[in-house]
C-alpha cells in the first residue's frame, strides 16, 4: 500500500509549521492563520535553505567598496519617487494591492518605457499573452521591444530568464507560480516562499531588477508568509478606492530609499498618470468656508501634503459614537478627553465623526491639532477662516508638541495660497513668511481661545 501523505499546518503570517491545527500559532501568536497542507519530502526541501546570495570573503566595513547605486528611471515620475529614484540592478520589489487597482497597468507602462534603454521581460501567470497585448494597445503603448512570457511553472520561467538575460523582469503574480520540486498547490505558503526565494536568488546573481506582484488578503495585507516581505528589497502597497480615479502607491520598506514615501496617480483611459499637485486631491472645493473643516499639512515621506480634515459633531444620546476614517480611532477618543479636560469643551453626549478627505490614511500625530480644531468648529457651528490650516501633536497634559520639518510644511501651504496658520510655538519660523500670518501656541486652551477670536 502507498504511504499516506503526512498533513501539516502552516501559518500564513510567519510560515511556521505545526503538526496539528491550533487556534493560535505558537510561533507568532497570530489567531486563525494555520492552513492545512501536505508535508514535503526531505529531498524536495533540501535546496530551499540555500543562501540568497553567494558568500564572499570576510572584510572590514572600511575595506568594502560601497559606491553610489546606479538607478534607471521607469518613466513614471511618481513611481520613481516611491522607489527612491528608479530601479536598482539586482533589486527585488514586491508590490501588492486589491484586484483591479492598477498594478498590472502601471507595471506594463513601466516595462514599455524601460524597454527602450534595457532588455525587459514581462512574465504573466494570470493572463494570456494576447490579453497583455490587448491591454498594451488599449493604453497606446508601442511594445515593440517588450518580451512577454505566459507561464506559471517556476523552472520554465528561470530557464527563460537565463536565455533572454533581461535587465528588468516583472512577475505577475507570485501567487500563480509553482515549482515542480514541491507537491503543494500554487498560492500555498510553501510554493510562494520557494518561488520568491528562487526568483530573488536569480535576480541577485544576474543583476536583474525584478518586480513581484502579490495578492492581498481581505484585511489589506499581502497574502502569503511575512518572510516574503523580508527577503525582498522594497515593498510597495497600492491603495485607493476602485470607484475613484486616484491611486496611491506607498513604500512600506525600501533598502534603497525613504520609507513611507507615496506616489499619487490618476487612472485615465490611457493608463495611470502621475499627479503633479496631489494636495488638490485631498482638499474639498467649498464655495464658502463650512463648519467642521480644517486643513492639515501632513508629511508623507519627503513630501508635504495638504489634507482636509472634516469633523461632524451631532447629538448622540446615551451611547455616543466615535468614528474616524483615515485616522486612528483610539487617538480620537484620547483627543476628545484632552479637549474636555484642558479646554473645557465637552462632547460626552455627542456623536463625533472624523474623516480625512480623499481616502488618504494619516498616521502621524501632527494631525492632532487639526482634528481638535475641526471638532471645535463643528460643535460651535462656526467655520474656520478662509485660507486657515494647522498642524501639531497634542499631549495628554494639554501641551502642543512640535511637528518634524515644520518650515517645509509652512512653505508648502504658503505656496498654495494659504494665509493663516495655527502651529506649535517650536515650529514658528524665525523669519516671517510672506503672505502668511502665524499663530504659535504652547497649549490646547490657547489654540481654542485663538480659534474663538478668529
């Protein structure tokens, strides 16, 4: 009788292996992440743990030649901004996003542009070559020098890379590939991990820049084990509502550039186009100032962005709601407590809704002051003056802390025509900025008093 295959359970978060199913992974303490699969034989897994790069002789840091990394622009300025200036030879980029968000469209545009200056290969596992060609014609791309391969078997893809010797390669997507060395199905943890490791090893050895397209789970994270994010050089997330024409590409990890950098794109009939002035997306166009609206100058990577924060305060009853979109809900509850304790503004019987316009997600604490002013404006039904903006972190003691790179924020707002600013005192410029009236405060109660006098 044939020997029955042994069943194992693999964690989709960390890749840990367990002999039986558990509610919580014992390796990373994640809940409901174990998936059933078939254990691989020792012969098939022996090569998996080989190093990603060739070993080199031991040397001191001072002796190692570390020149400037050469970069090749992709032809998409916003994508180059997120990547840190362009693609790097041997660099591996992982890009993820919801289905239909525009990943394949953007990469096809980048491949077509790069094919003019280097050999480019587009490997598709989700579509046929005819479908890729149809999209290329729809986008108005020439595609005369773009090589296309429709294949999902890893060994054949590696053989094609060896034969074609491309300088830039796109794998769309990593979840569709499978290796003959493993018996598990495509998309499983073992297959994703093995295929990504083999492709990364090939990219490093040949000096080929490679982009891996990854699927995302229902909660928005990249599908597959987290080791997939660890072995690549850059991790990009495609964000945005499929019902909106605007898309954001955010760098979560980048060994060759700044993290938390974003690129802003607009989806058109001719593909994705970079947005030169992204602040216009996140600002609503009101004919007259309205209550509950305050403009924030936030920092995304190296780029100052103006985002409108909207607040709605309404009678809530015995169980008032606190809801935020694009901002941390727990921080909203903390800010309401600070507003009550130090400024005497009570919202305990009111529903409070806060929203960042344009679908942008704001994680930096410099948004605190703008959120409080928007809440105060909505509660008193009094709009802020035209051309008003604010930024600053608020502490539990009621102090207003400075925000990093405050001078750049002020100059960006002044450049876009804003005229009144409420900022932390530590961010007040030593020299006056033309056309900008600055109110510097140290505490929350001072900010509320200035707001009432405007």
